[in-house]
C-alpha cells in the first residue's frame, strides 16, 4: 500500500510528496530534538539511516520483533532488549540499545502511534 501526503512547496499546495520522504524528514526532526546530546547519538544516527533505507521489517503478528538488514541480517526483540549483532552482544551494557534496536524502536513507535508524523496517513 503506497501512501501519499500533500506538502506545499513553491506555493503549489497540490505538489505530491511520497509519504515515505515526508516521514523521513519529520522523523529526523523528532530524533534530533528528543535525543540531542545523548551519548547514543552515533548509534541513533545509524539507526535512522537503516529506517530511511527501509531495512527494518517488523513481524506482522508482533511488532516487538523485527528483522533488520544491515551489513548482515539481525533479529531484534524490543521486549527482551535483544539483538543478534556483535555490538549488542559484546560492547553494550544490558540496558543499552544497538543501532538495530534503535531502528526497530523507531519503526515500532511509528506503527503504534507513539511517534506521530503530520501529513502521513
């Protein structure tokens, strides 16, 4: 299903913009505002890139589980704060999120309406 949003550019209110592009723009603003100064910012920036590239695939029956395509395929579970990547396994404390979990978190929050993006239906 392809969604479209209308955005006014060059004084033309009928200009169509792909909702994915609008989502990416708005989510970038939200992420910068919410996580500015956070020491996880490098991972969040990489997570945002994964999200922009459509590499986060939520499970249809349970959006707390996902497959994230990075350099490899990684499986995440938000409720267990688990990812199969080496960064999560070896470099991070239990409560910290790797880029794959951050990307999954953003995708999940968009799906359930925690992150609301104007103009995207």
